[in-house]
């Protein structure tokens, strides 16, 4: 009798224990997400609230979590003041957009060659491209500066675009390679049988199938270029050609004082295009970064 | 329409030779099936005919014109791929019209050809649908339509039915044959399914390890296999093989083994070289019968290992001293597993192979 009845409570206890374990697991996961969100969002919160504080409140020794006196003066000053904010923004838009478009085209062509090319050095070149991506930007800055100097492109917007493309394209190529790898070869071969030459197959069959990849690559290059500080600071030396990150640093930081509130207001405005771009392609970006990860995708 | 000739075709991937000295003539309007197990090189051979795979050696001729250097798009071929290869971003109409547009045909002619083909295949109602909105069978029809709409000289099909369920496969087989009759193109069809090969091909090429084993009509391959591999590959259930000794007397000959004695006609015995004593004997299931003993018929004795019920009849797998042969039996013959049975066979239908090379005698 005992032998028969003993497993029964064990069977009853197991689901209870499992449910408890599940609850603890969920709680742990939520705490983890909360901590990660705190680290990710608190700088944003600080940026937004500081932009709404007075200059005095923003720099006082005991910082306030929420502005004691809400003010839009920093935004007013940004638009109506002496700061060439419009010029910075225009330069940023021109260079980031140009880099995004050119980077997208180069990444697509390079990625296609890495994915479908039959040349002997395809694999070593693929990895060289990846290694280039691993080098810190600062390491590339010296040689890039010399190249642009010789090409008379220092202190020009095209020069800055070249700089942006140089660091964004290697990653973009790998991103696009993942998308091209996911396009079944049979689809391309069907187009070959239909009589289309290779370049037409790329433009009429393969690229339409990799639009999420193209958007992801373009947005990635745009965001990277828009946020880049070190290249404009090094390659541009006049304020009229400066972009937003470099311009803001140079304008709001002085020898004796930094206008934190003003800088945060400018940063808020600067962040908006990035947020719009990111949310617009968020889903395809996730798909883009995981392309090729699942067999048969 | 075109005839195809392969002369000494070879294909190498690195150091690995995947096709060896392939010689084949495919007649105009013929339906030729390439069949063989996985890795036998049949798809590679098809891709070489298509021009999708460069040759490592040999020549390919279309109507006696060497096409080795002719690009795939200029060979006037159409191909149906195993996974359909439809353009996912185009609807059915555009999928079918894509190749015609490349040829610069006027819009109304393209429209006429696409609709006529769609009607032939019964896919007219789905012309505006995208491939992902279609079932497997419908996709296969579209792939077929895309291939025939261009009225190609050569029609290549690479395991087109392998992704379909058994019922649909049988239906599509008939459909493909109907289409082939309608378009009069030369067709080369790759499959690993020998039933598909037997039911569809005017002639069949059996391949193994990159070598053509035998080319012939379905009846040829079934009744006169060139070697042990073809004999075992063609036919369901497969031919059973038993090792035997050849016993010759002045006026008769018989094949003898443990539990086995099969008299064979003199001319069959004459085909076996006199110095050969041991041979491999192949017996088709329909030639092994559960019948009473008779003078003329040979006897194969063994133990029933497995019974396959087919409803109208059944197959009995019999262990003959370690070798398994299959016999076809009528429903009235009642046998059970572990039963000792005596099977009768007519020696004139026995296939006799060389033990070493597998080549057929006679």
C-alpha cells in the first residue's frame, strides 16, 4: 500500500515546484530586464530633464532628479540664438544621408560578391573585411587623414562621407552577405535560365528580395555616421562645415564653463531623427542582424 | 526541339571526380529520365546540360552544335527546380512572363502565351497570387508553366516532385507527361525514385558514383539489367540475390546453393564462362511463386522473415541461407513468419551476374 501511494504526492508536488521555479525564473528575468532598462534609459532621462532645467540648476552641486523650474529657454536659445544649429544639422543630414546611400550600394555590391562570387580569394577577403571592422576608429583615423589630405578632401563634406563609409561598409557588407546567402540559389539560376545577365539578376531578382537588408544597412550607416564625433572633429576644421556632434561639443564646451542645459537641449533635438529611423526599420533590423542564423531561412 | 549528345563528359570538384566519361544521346522529343541514388551525379549531369555547371572535360552538343561555351540563357532551355525556384516577389503571371519579357516579345503576345499556358495547367485563377500564397502542388504547376511558356527546345526537370506528397506526386506525373506531349520539347528528368523513372521515361539512364550504368527503355532495364546494381535498383520490391554454384552436365545445367536448385536453359549456361563456378543469381519477386513442385521449375527453400500485405496480394521476404529474396504471393496462399517455404522459379528468368564485377552473363 505504501509503495503504491508514495509516488502520488511526489507527482502532485512536482508541478507545484515547477510552477514556483517558473515564477522565480520570471521574477529574475524581469529584474534583469529592469536593471538593463535602467542603465539604457537613465542617460536619456537625464538628457531630457537637464534640457528642461535652467543653466544654474543644471550645474549645481546637488543635482535635482526633476527640474524645479521647468523651462524651454534652452530650446528657444537653440533655435533663435547665435549657434549655427541649422548649419550643423544640415551638414549632418547631408553627410549621413550620402554615407547611407553610398554605403548601402557599396555594401550590397560587396556583400553580393562575398556571397556568390566564385573567385579564389573570396574567403580570405571576407575575413579581411571583417578584421577591418574590428580595428578601433582611432587607429584608422591617421591613415585616413593622410589619404584625404593627399586627395584634398580634408575639411570637405565629401571627405567626411568617405570617412564614414570607410568604417561602415565592412560591417554593411557582412550584413548584406547574410541576406544574399538566404536567397535560394535556384531563384537566381531560374533567372539565368530565363536569359538574364548577372547584373540584371542582381537588380531585378536578388535586391528586391533583400530590401529589409538594404534598409537595415542604410539605417545602420546613417546612425553610425550621424552619431560619429571623432571624424568630424578631426577631418573638419571650420564651423560652417561642422556636423551636429562636433559642432555641439565645440559650441557648448568652453575653457571655463560648459553649457550643459543647452547642450542637452541640442542633444535631444539631435536624437529625434535617430529614433525615427530606428523605429521605422526596427523589425527588419532585427531580422537583418540575425539573417542566416536559422537554417533554411 | 533538339537532340542532345554528351561525349566523354567529366566533372571535377577540386580533386574529386563526380562525373566520369559520360556518353549519352538523347533523341529529339524524347523523355529521358536520369535516375540513381543520392550522390550518383544525376543532378550534376542535368546542370551540365543546362549550362549551369561548367564542364571539366568532354563536350555537350545540342543538335550537333557544340554548346560547351554557350551561356545558359542562350541554350533555349527551360528548367524546373527541385524547390521550384519561383521569384518570391513576383506574382504567378510575372513569374511566367519574366523570361518572355527578356526576349522582348510584345505585351499582348506575352499575355496570350501566359494565359494559354496557365489554362493548360489549370492555374489561371491564381495568376495574381504570389508563390507563398500557393500550395506545393500549385507552386509546382507554376514552375512547370514558367518553363513551358517559353516553348523551349529542351525541358530540364530536377526532381520536381520530391517535395510533394505521394498522392499529388502521382497526379503531377501524369500532368508532366501530358505537358510533354503538348509541347514536343526534348525532356530530361532527374529523379532518385525508380518508380517515377519507370512510369515516366521513354528511356532511362541509371547512374551510380558518377558513372552511367545503363541506358535503356523501362522494359530493357527491368528485364535485361546490365549489372547487379541496375538489377537491384530497378524494380519494387527489389530483386533478391543469392550466391550459387554452376553445375554443368553434358545436356543440362543448374544453379545450386544451400536450399536452392534452379535448372537453367543451355543457352543461359553457355553465356557463363567455363572457368566461372560461382555466380550471383538475381530473382524478381514475380518470378518466385508459392506453387507446387514441378520438374521444370527450380526450388528455393527458406524461412519467412517478413510479410508485406498489399491488399490484393502480398510479398513474402524469405531468408535463404542468409540471403533474402522476395516472392509475390496471391491472397489464397497463407504463410506466417518463421514458416519454412519452398518457392518455385523458372530458371530462364533468373539473372546471372559475375560475383566480382557484377556484370551480367547473357
